[in-house]
C-alpha cells in the first residue's frame, strides 16, 4: 500500500506565487498536513512518499528514456500559450476557457472538470490567462510527445476485457478510447518539476500528468529499498499479482489510458487490475470548494470528533457509482441511529451485562439451539461476504452487510432475553450471551477496515491483547472464561443541535 503527494501539480505553483513561497515549501507543508491527518484518521500506508525525491526522478528518467528509445516518445514543435502581459508560457492550468466538448466556461488547459475530458490548451475556446485575464498568444516551442495513438487499439482490447471494473469507469474509458487517442505533449516550459533527461531541454520539465502516475512504481521501489531486499518491488509489479488504484473520477483517464499505455510501451510490468474510481462527494448539496470554504477540514473535524463516525459515513455513503452528499444532519443521524443505537448498543448491553453477572468473563455456554446455530452460521457467512465484497471494492455493500449482522444479533437477543432468563435459567442466559459475544467478535474484525479505532477498543474489551490485526482476518471467538476488561461505550451520541451549528460553518469565510 503505497501512495504519496504529488509535488508538481499546478495548484501548488499557483499558490506558491500567491504566497511568495517556493513550490517546494508549499508542497512539503501540505505533505506534512496530509500525513498527520491520515494518521489521526487511521489511514496507514507502507510508504507515503512524494514525487520530489531523487528516486522518483531516476525512475521517471528510466521510463522516459525507454519510451524514447522505443519510439513511443518523440520530439515535435508545438504551439504553446504565451501570455504577452505576464511574459511567460502558461502551463495548462494557468489557462482557462470554454470546453470544446461540453461548453463549460471554466475548462482548464489540461482538462475540463465538467465533462472530465483531457484537453490541450489550443483546443480551448476563448482562452485567457488565469493570472491576468489577458488573451494568450500561441508561440512555437519544442516539446516531447507521448505517442498515445500507437496504443489505441491495444488499449481498447484490454479495457473491453475488464468486466470487473465499475461500470462508470469502464464506460467512461471505453467511450473515450472509441473517440480516438491523440498524442500529447509531456513536457512544458516551466522550471518546477522533473527534469528532461535530454540535452537542450534544461529550461523545460516533464509535465505532471506524465510523471505523477510513475509515482506508484517509484514508491514501490523506494519501499523495497527500505527493506532488506531491494528487488522486492518486483513481487508487486511482475507475475501473478493484482494492483488496485484508488482514485477520484477526475483521474480516470490518467489511470485507465495514459498509465496503461506507458506500461505497455515500457514492457514487463503489470497493468492495473482494478481502478475503482469514486464519483464525487458533495457537501450539503454543493460541490466542494476550498476557496469558498465549502469543505469539512479534517484537522478541524478531528479536533472535535472521533475518526470512526466520519469513516463510517464516508464508507456507507461512498460515491462508488454515483455522486453522493455529505451533510452534518446525516452525519449525526447515522452516528446516533446506526453506530450508537444498533452496533454500539449491542456491544454495550452485552458486555456490561456479562461483566456484571459472569465475574467479568466470557460465559461458558450450554448446548446451542437452532436459532443460536443459525446466528453463528450467519456470522461466518457475513464474514465471507464482507471479505468478498472488499476484494471486489464494493465497500458500501461490505459495511452494510456487517451492520445488518449487528441488527440481526439485536433481534436474537430480544428473542432470547438473557437479562430475564438469568433469574431462572442461568445456562440459557450464558449460552445466548456467549453466542452474542462470538458474533460481536466477528463484527470487530469485519468492521476493522472501516472502524479501526472502535474495533481496537472492542478487541481489548473482549480480553484480547495486541492489535486486531494480530488475530488475523478471520472470525475469532473469545474462549469461554476469557477475562474481559471493564466495558466502556464504543460510540457517543451527538446532540442533534450540532447539525445546525456545523452546517453554518460550511461556506463561512473569514474576512
Ligand atoms: Zn467539458
Ligand atoms: Zn497573464
């Protein structure tokens, strides 16, 4: 599991210019913030690097030169936008105009966010400089091109076999390829980025959309170098191994067309197995915008709330195949009605009752009746289903499936009423509580990928030591007699009034 921050994106250079800093300063400032937020949110990587490393430059140069030698990269003169007012070439995102495909007025020089199509600056209708608003001139400049056209039919054949891809990813990619592939310039007249390993190009850089995707490979190589076996990266890129690319939908063409074309041209490395791109998440019904503060900032969220309720909502409401919305009202409702009332309450009522009535130990069960066996079978089945759904990147269904097991266990306990039977049939009470504990232990593992903090807490409450991961990805039942820890609630109820308070922060801009 490797990832990293792209250090060469144009938003970085634009912000650096605005703040009078170097792009490197801005990039590393964000890199640190990302790392802290991931960590607090329970997201871990084997390596989270950046594209500003000597290793990444080396790997990029190798791919560039190999493709150049094989004829998949060639030199040509291209007309590049030049702002007569700012006296500089304008890299793709420094130029804006009307999309020739969907006529959105705010298309950028590299891509239209509205229809998702990659663009060349020259295709824009009514182009303008983003810095000063002037109409750019187009001036000739020598650049390198990636010969995407050479891969068109090969890519189409390959993509048509990827029937396990999400329909939105598959359809977008197929439509795109059927429209034909144009060769694209992969260098720019800029001074921030990976250098061009060819003489005479000292003032130019490899453009970010060619170089950033190489980050997956360079990160794996960097990770391997940190182990005892520098060649270990091969076990993730060659032979019988599947690679998954988790991205947002605006990145689909770079991962299903450009990167696969580069890999095909380079040779000997695996193509992506799955590119489970998410659609967009809106906030309170509107598109996110950092400049309008239409956002929920992670450091701010984490200063006031636990990570798991957010992870829960983002998982169960994930925009897997269509856009979905985040609202604070929904956040509080899901926390209170689902995490607290369904799952948290199940765990808390079972563990507090057992702790008080069975000397703080997992009860010793009697013979299991058919409804107990049915529930335990259901738990095993649920675990296998969740496993299969996660494997196929159906995360929404996976967490829903786990939550419905919690509901079913609540119904089982309502039927068995161990809190009543303990008065006249202690063994019956012990049996149903033992079954419930076994299912709870199953849930703690099945939900661990989604709710790692509460799962870890539950793991300890159930008397296990170490981390949830130590017990493996399987349904583990605590043994009868296992000592429990004094229970404490997994989740806390949130005041519904918070919804209005939090919603009013969204879009509030300090003057
Ligand atoms: Zn468009
Ligand atoms: Zn300008």
